[in-house]
């Protein structure tokens, strides 16, 4: 029995069409909404930078994949801090 020969109820067709429309529709919004959430909290970042400087790296296994990922993340955080917070302080 072919898919096209089977009898589909009109309710099933309507429900499928509605689900398809809802799942493919994009919810547009104003990009300005992101600026409030994406603001970097430099005070919080400064505390993280101090914490990272005070870490004892001798007790860490640098070959551990989790540690490698965490160190890469910290490197990115440090770059963001330097770019957004340190230069912002020196500009003012």
C-alpha cells in the first residue's frame, strides 16, 4: 500500500499543515533586545581574572581534555576582558 493511496483524515492533514507552518516560522525581534543581555559585566570579569591568576596550576593535569577545554575557555575570557574592560577603563 502506497503512502499516496492511503486515506488520511482531513483533521490529520490540517494538524500536519499547522505543525509545519508553526515549526518553520521565524519569530523576528528587534536586535536591540540583545544589547541589554549581552553587556559585559567588567566587575564580575575582573573577579574571574583574579581567581584565574591565583589558581595553582601545578595540581592540574594539563593533558586532561576537560582541563584543556577549560583553559581554552579561560583564554577566550581573558581576551574578552582585555578587549572590553581594560581598554574601556583606559579610554575613560
